């Protein structure tokens, strides 16, 4: 055991101190690990939101890179016009998506009604990282009007906050589907 550990340490030694994470942080490294592994189910508490630049949150980190880049760009442009885009939901684990569906079924006392609002895990674009929910209302409204410049479109008529990459930047968004 001790010998194996010693070999492991020795094998790591030639790495320069500025190399990839994995070993002991070199002196002078940022106090909070910018390279800390992100984990979790992607949940964001109700009535709370996070920044689309918060890539330390797994709900942001696991988003499709194209979607993330588009929303980050839109966020910067919106901010220049006095509108703050916040993320109320991004990537979700399958378990988290199922939990949201279970909660909706309990709330509506109807699976059929719940499914109008919450997709099952195998159907949700949040689980694949291809959807993002934006708030508050004025921010979602801004993105509905300007999102196509970034390829971002409102996907569902009954969810003004839910956006997906559905066109090319500067293209035209398809008509939102009912639900
Ligand atoms: Zn959504």
C-alpha cells in the first residue's frame, strides 16, 4: 500500500505547478477552487435565480455549450440595455426532473394536467441541457423579442420563460407549440 502510494506521488511530481488540477494546489492559487468539480442535480430553489455566468453551478455547467454561449451573449447585450437576464432553471438531472413531475402531479392531482407543464425526464430538454428558463418577466419578455438574434426562441406558448436554440442567429423562430 505504502509503496504504491509513493509511486503515485512520484509519478505526479514532474507535473509543473501550473498544470491541470488533481494534486495539491500550488501556493498562490485562488482561495476558492475555480476548478472545483461541480456536482448536484441542477436544482435552483423556487423564487431564486442564478447568473448564466455562474459556471460553478452544475445547472449552468451542464448546459449545451452552444445554448450557454448564446444565452451568455444575450445576457451581456441585455445588460447594456438595462435588462438583467437571470436563470431560474438550467440543466436538470433525471431524478430532479422526475421530482418536479411528481410535485406537479401532487399539485394538480392529475397526471394529464401536470404533463402539460412538466415533461417526464426522457422528454425534457432541461435533462439534455438544451433548455433554459429565464426570469424575471421583463427579462423573458426581452428575450422573446430579441432572442432570435442569438438563435434563442420561446419553445412553448404557455411558458414565456423557457428558451431553446431553435434557429440560427439572426434567423426566424418557429411558432411556439402549445405546451
Ligand atoms: Zn423550461
